[in-house]
C-alpha cells in the first residue's frame, strides 16, 4: 500500500506542476504573439484539465487507497492507473498542441481532434475501471462486529 500511496502522491505533484506550467505557457505565449485577450483557445483548457483531472483526483485516489487498499485488487488497479495516466496525458497534450496552433494562427487538423478523442475515451474507460476496482476493494473490507452496550 505504501508504494501505491507514494505513486499517487508523486502523480498528484507531477500533475500540479504540469498544470501550473501549462498555465504559464499559455499566458506567456499569448503575450509574445500578441494574441487577442479573451479570444478562445484550447491552450487555456490544458491548465484546468491537468489540475482538475490530474492533481485533485490523485489526492482523492490517495484517500481511497488508504481506506480500501485498492492496490490489493491486482491487475485491475494497475490497468486503471495506466489507462487514466495515458488518457490524461493524451488529452492534455492534444489541448496544448491544438491551442498552440490556434495561438500561432495555424490550422489544426482532424488527426489532432481524433487523438484528443482517444484521450477522452481512455479517461472514460479509466473512470469505469475505477468503479470496478472500488467494488473489488470494498468486497475485501471485513465486516465490523457490532459492539453491544
């Protein structure tokens, strides 16, 4: 369990740093190229995605791991983690790619949208897998004996 908690803490920290850096990149790139303030670009969404889908959930996953020892469910837990990481990295990477192209005034293409869609699908699959893992972990929790007064 300790190894899993350390992994989850490291992932939360990494996504927090990535989220802050993507926000900084968005701010500085739009300033450098004099991108119109307030005009939409997906580049600004990467900051939010990395924080809300990376940093915060991994802190929640830590609490769930501590409560239910999800890592003890075996391969399904590892599949969940890798699918989640991959989905989030692909999704945020494509947001950064598409947004950077928009800020630079270049045309995006269907391939970028398609890859971003794959990232979103992986995240969806990972959320379903999380419930499978939680169900398995909860089944392993021993019943508490009632205390009579």
